[in-house]
């Protein structure tokens, strides 16, 4: 489920992304969704935090 976070004055986008996703692996993708924002946010800025589905690769069990 997508989420919208309302920023507090002086918050940083990277910190918000890390707190929400637990990683910065997809930071560039999140930045693209929020291209209108600066990296230092103002009170009331809306940060769009989309649901990110991981590509899960199944490993085949082999004997060797």
C-alpha cells in the first residue's frame, strides 16, 4: 500500500526513506517519485512512499 508522509521542518528525505523501507537501496526510485522536493524538507511537504515489490529469485536446489 502506498503511503504519504507529511514532513516536519528540516527533515531529510533520505532519513525518511530509510525509516520507512529499512534501506536506501531504492532511494533513487523514491527520489524520482518526489522530484519536486528538496533533500531538506519543509514542514508540511508531502513525501510519496510507494509500495516496492522485491524481485525474488528462487534458487533451485541442486546436488552439486
